[in-house]
C-alpha cells in the first residue's frame, strides 16, 4: 500500500515538469525576394515579434516572397503549411508585415504547442548591436542590378499613334512621345504631341494645318489587378500653323478679247492642265497667289486617361483618351490680302483655329506604368 502513493507522486511530478517546460512555438517566417523589400518587411516583422528563421520539426514557418511592385507598393506572395498560398500588392512594408504575421499566427494555431526553438544568432551580435540583422537571401541580385531595376521601376517612356477630332468638325492624325518618373504615388513628366491636317478644303481654296504642343504632365497610376489606370493632367504651350494650299492658275482671256463676248473663249493657263490621271493641280482649287502662311502660340490644357496592360516584363500596351483645350487661339477666318477676278473674300478665306478637341491613341510603354 505504501508503494502506490509514492508512484502516484512520482507521476505527478514528471507531468508537472513537462507542463512547465512546454511553451508555444515562436512565430517564424522566411523571406526571399528583392534585397530592399526583404530588409524593409523583415524589420517590420521583427517589431511584431516574428523570428526570421526556418521551420523546425515541431514549429512551422511561413514562406513569403516580397518584391518592390511597379506601381510603388510591395508585392507579397505567402505560402503557409496549413493555408496554401496567396499573393497580393499592398501599399507599404508595414501592411505587408501585418499580413504575413496573420498567416504566421494562423499556422501556429494549427500546429499547436511545441517547445520553443533556440533562436538563430543575429549577424549584428558580433558588432555589439542589440537589434537583429537581416541576412539577405542567396538569390538577391547584385547592387548594380538592383539599381537598374529600381530605375526602370520608377521611369516610364512611351510612344503613341494618335487620331484627333476638333470642334471645327475636322480630323487630325499624328503621334506623341511621353516620359514620367514615379515620385511617391504620382508620375511626373512631359508629353510632346504633333498633329497634321494636310489638306483642309475651304470654299474655293484649301489649307494645310499642323499643331505641335508640349505639356508638363502629372498622372496618378492606380492598379486594377494587372491593369493600370492613370488619370493625367497636362499644362503647356502649342504652336498652330496654317498655310494656303494653292490650286491651279485661273483661266485668262486671250489678248484683245472681251470676256463678255460668248465667242471669246478663255483658255486655261498651263498650270491648270490636268495630269495623265485627269487630276487638276491643287485638287482643282483656285490659285490665289498671296503666299499666306501664319503661326500662333497659345497655352494648352490637357486631360487624359491612360490604360496600361502588361505585355512582357516592364513592357506595356497603352491606350490613351485625351481632351485638350486651346484657348486664346485665332478663331476667326483668315482673309486673303488679294483676290482673283470674279471671287469674293469669303470664297478664298482660310479657316481659323479650333478651341478644343479630343483624341484617341495607342502605343507602347517601357519601364514604369
């Protein structure tokens, strides 16, 4: 009878000893990816009490790949032992760390309680620092490669083909080139647009018109999945040029011939002779001969929406919808300084300048969206 209480007491003592030593696993995570992203997110995880250490036989560890996203945030792909995997883009390293920490806690809830592993020695311990240093992953690129990648993640260059329509019921064609640099959540840069209108018919004459504009731009790229929407504001100046397109010379009566005499035939000048295809020079328009040509410089305001769809790494297909205001332009018709016989000033006046227009464009972008 005396041995039973002694055995019971021994069993209780051993059980109490195991209970005292049993502690929960420390939160663990393994980070890979860009050096800068690993360091920034890792520092935030340490603040949350997460160890940057590999899993052990009894304690799980969440694996996370973190990279600097093109749109300025942090791209995070997390893989847990109990929850599968998931990826998303977050705004900053602190949010990324909170999300990874949530996965770590969920994995610990599934794994249960286990003896706490011995923490990995910190690299900074040898130098006497108290904060743990982060060991970069082996697949981190060299510093020169990281610098090049960082530049391409902030700088974007694009070229567009554009078709435009203005409020004087005419159409234009041309193109533009643009570039911008990401500063925080804003892309600041410039755009140069050139549009032409080779032959605009106006009564008995015609005009060739062109428009060259330069803008300082600011856009705010917003990610919708893999697609980027970027509303853009542009302020600048434009040069609008108008030139008369001369037709053939008007017919002249023979010498000593009364034009009112029906028998006096008016022979066309040599310049009005049709070519082999039957086309008249100048499109059959009247020859004025005033050599009219002018250009004006006016302020410009542009509102645009750019849509970027990824094609390859750092290569995007861009669509552009724009609306431009061209205030202070010469809206009235240009009158000729001289008029051919039997014509009025309105018949040979050239059209004035439009005050607004909208356009559509398509192009390619390299670098940041």
